[in-house]
C-alpha cells in the first residue's frame, strides 16, 4: 500500500485493528473515500472500550465510514469495482469500492523451515511453541522474534534476544512474563500504551485505582491545539501513597505517553513503572474518589 503510485477512489479495508486503521486514516487524508469493516463489536477490540470509542470517534470525524460487528460473507468483482457483501444484525448489505485492503491478521511463515524434521512443535497458527524463557520443546533450541507469537514488535524481538542471552550466557532467570507491554498505534492523534489494559487489570482480581485526564486539561496539549483524547493511568491500590506502582498508562495524543511532567519513570520491557503522586501537571491518583475495583 505504500508503494502504489495512484490514489484509490474508494478504499475498503477489512479489519479495524492497528494496520487497518493506520492506512485508513492515511488514505482518507490523501483524498480517498474509506470504509472500514470490522468483525468485532468495536475497533481495536484488544483495547479498553473507552479507548476504542475515542479512536472510532476521531476517525468518523474525518469522514471514514466505520462499520463494526460486520461479517464479510462474500467479495466479487463488478466491472471496475469491488463489491463486498456484509452481514450485520442479521441483514446482508453491500459495500462497493474500487480497491480493497485485507488487514485481518497475519501468520508466521514457519511452514517452510522444516521444523518437523527437528521435532519442533508449533501451534495451529504456525507459531513456534515456547515456554516463559523462550525454550522450544526440543532441548537446546530457542525461538525469538515474530515466529514465537510473543510480541511481534521490533522491541519485543530484541528483548527476546536479551532474555535468551541472559539465560544461556549469564545464568540469569529472565522471563517473557516479566516485561511490560509497550506499543503505539500510529494514527493522528496516536494511541500509546505501556502496561496492562483496564480489562487485563480487572481479570487479575487485584485491587487497583484508575484515573483519567482529558487532553484538553493538559497545558502543553492545549497550547499546541492537540486536545483530542485522554490519558489514563492504572495503579496498584496497595502501594505506598507517595510512590504508586503503575500497571498501565494509556495516552491519546501526538507523541509518547510519558511526555508530560508527571514524574513517571518506566522501563518498557522489564521492571516497574512508578508515579509520584504529587505531579507537577496535577495528574494525580486520589484514593478518596477514584474508581476502585
């Protein structure tokens, strides 16, 4: 999609997740009509509902036709156009466009590596099965990077190497489960997240606090005229009052989630993130009124 030398008049995108949404906004700003079809009830379904809705809102404001809970049941050529049959709420409709991008996921190209000759196990999707230290089922063989399905990012692949090297060379017991998830959705404004989602925190059953702050209340965002979205932080409720252990940080604006003077220190892939409760930008976690669960 980044190598074509023409502008699709109407681009239909199958899949409302990270890749699909980045191309949707880009081509809409280039001038294409864009329709996004997503099977799940909301966009980027792995994120919290408030985050998904915020992303959908600003995409719709730019004129992108977002359709969720929509199952594609057929695709056919109609002259120079592409007709996509969509089933939603028990009814079948049709979306006609000029070009189509399929962004519904990916699979590793491990089928031509001859893994069966070495007895290395893969799952139903083709990912090499590994334990928490990235060891395969065959002694002496580890799997790092996208092929193991434990990250699929450049920085997680590098951390895979750090984990394997530490265990093999330094006799350290480093594990994948110890790293903090961190990534970004490159829309405008972008989504940046470090740590667990609110859904993931709730599933742990541990007491936690959550606080949100609208970007329009952040002085730097207000000064730059970039007031869409919000910041959200989740913290361990049982931590000390003056140094909360942050378990998640989500931000909807241009730039990195930790740009603000909130005295937040975080390690992207290992360790803990901490937040000073007396932040200079008034983004605090108050135990007397914040939501608890």
